[in-house]
């Protein structure tokens, strides 16, 4: 059995196995849009008290949902690894609060 060249292995990491298309980024899905809106609300309006907490919770839950979807249904190994990294990073961040 011949070893796979490094460039081919790297290429496969970024390709959808079913279509062969390179999939690094794509248009955001609903959970990612919700997260991005929550981030913008926090940055632009600096909500406090219950509203600030609600915006943070909604944004964090949306990010966790997005990451979980990427782990389970990511179009390329890169997207699945990205989802796993974001999922672990977010959970560790929550545990260290």
C-alpha cells in the first residue's frame, strides 16, 4: 500500500467526501445568525441586567447548537473539527466562569 502524499491528505481534509467540493466556509445557518446578532447586540447596545443575561444565553446556546450541528453534519472534516473546537472552547469557557 502506497502512502498518501501530504498534499492529498490536506486536500481531503477540506473537501466534502460526497461531492469533492472544497468546503471551508459557507453562508451562515440560523443558529450562527442568531449568535452573530447576539454578539452585535452586546457590542452595540451593552444591555444590562436580565436583558444582557438573556442576550448572552441566547447567543451561547445558538453557538453551541451551531457547533453541535457542524460536528454531526459538517460538509468536510475541517468543518467537523471546527465545530468540535468551538464546542469544547465554549463549554470550557462556561465551566471556568
